[in-house]
């Protein structure tokens, strides 16, 4: 058997995912030399990093020494923000890139770097999802995509939200809003900052200033989880409102309710309160907090927005902090009771085992000594002579 290599890479389209936040992945059907076909998913940022490393490995073929010797195809760098439109428009370029890549000389197309990048990963077969969040949307390239690469299947209209109050931007990456404007949401971040577009303008806006056209948006939020998820505080915050918590960097807390405006209800010991989600990181994850989040302040909370003008008669259902505390205490108490019962049962089992071990084993009964007549009746002739 020879070395493993790729015969063909076919771009099938892309997928719009909503967990852990909205993002896009390209779908590739990779055909291997053993005639197997595997489906893999890659973000464009991953593909571009792979491309840069490939150029470093082959400086002559990448044209670094002499541009006339370049045979490795070009690939445009990612934009500072990749939305659905750029993901869609990049498909023809990416399909051509993959075709050229597998037809390069074997020392490049069959090198370990190429083979390793397109091998199936665990998240290709079992992508990380959340049953509470929308299922991924698939956008497939048509069979005649070479003729019309922008003609794709699936929905292409972004979700539209209405602005409920004026908002003045505080940085160049944000976008100012006016009450009543309709914006298209490109990406929803758990931090409470959403990337939106309005005609020719784009930027980050606080989710608290937006409402869906068809009604209150609490249906998009997960239900409270009083069991809690462990998170680590990545940035200290001093409470401003009474229902917020003050925490220091490195504190361990439990998240019990994730809200869309980026202010999550957390539990520290038996105390609950709001805290900016952008300053939290799930326990066990090593990814550092993004620099743009460190430099940006927490988004405003819905309850702090003044002059809110909603078009809906029905307002959002809000859970009071007292309800969070009461239900949280109930859960903690039930958890303690379960632990106590388990410990008590464990102690009982241990005591029983010790009693059984310490209990002396019953000694066998000593048989009675046979009488002289019995011995005479049962013994042999030789024994009888010796006795007599």
C-alpha cells in the first residue's frame, strides 16, 4: 500500500451555524486514493492559515523568491468580518483553489500538511451543537455552479430586527441607531453585541436595542438551568445596578440563565445576579478572551434603556431576581439532600461490611468421642487384638 493522498476536493457549499455563536463553515467532499469519500467542514480562517503555512513550506513554488515561479494558487485574506455575503461570493474562488491544489506536483499536493488538513476530524462527524438553538442552515452549490456560482439553494435573507431606541456609537466598529430603523442581523454573539447592516452601513450594536418584527424574543432564549454551568471570570466587573454582582478575575461561578442582551444570570455560592457574559469563559476551555472584547465595554442592559418604543403590545416576559434566588436555593438544597442521602447510604454500607468482616466465623462442632463398645464393633480384627 502506498502513501495516502487526495484525488479530488469538491466544494459542496457552506453551512450557517448558530452555536456557540453564528458562523459559517464550508463543506468539502474529499475523495481519497483508496476510493473513499469523506465530508469535512472548515472555516475560511482555518483555510487561510493552512494556505499561509503551505506557502512557507514551499517558498519557491509560492513565488517568494521569484514571482514567475509561483504555482501555488492565490487565496484572498479573510475580511475583518466575514458575513454571509462574503462567504457566498468566495465559493467560486475556493473551488478553483482546491482544484489547482490537488493538481500541483506531488511533493506539494501529497505532502503531510495537505493530507492532515483535509482528514476527518471528530467535529466533522459530530459537530458541536445545542438542541436549544436553531439547527444549521445548509446552502448548496448547484451542479452547474461553474456557470452561475452565486446561484445557491437555501434562504439568503438575513433576520431583520427593529430598533427600539436611539443609540450613539462609542467606537469606530459600532453603528449608530435611530428608533424605528430596520437592520439585518449578520451575526449574533453571546456577548450581547450583534453585527448588523443597514443599507451601506455595518457595525456592532447592542442586542438590547433590537426587537424582532414578529413579537417578543424570549422564545430565542434558553430556559433557566438551575443546575448551572461552571464558568471562570476573565475580567473583573464592579456592579452598578443592585441586581448585578461584583466579581474578580479568576472567580469560579455558575451560569443559570443565558440572556440575549449579553447579561447572564449567574450564581456565586448562594447569591445570584447579572454579570456581562463577555467577561466569562467556560471552565475547561483555554481560548483567551478576544482582544476586541477586552477593549469594549459591556453592552447596555435592556432594563437600563430609556425611551423604549416597541411596536408590540405584549412585552417580554422577565423573571425577577427573587425568582432566580428562590429556585436556585431550592436546587442547591435538593442537591445537598441528595449528597447527604448518598453519603448516609454509603456509610451504612460500609458499616455493614465492617460488621460482616468483624463477625467471627462459626467454628465447626466437635464430634463426641466414640465409646469402647462402638470402637470394638467397627474396628478391624488386628485393632481388636491390640486392645484386648
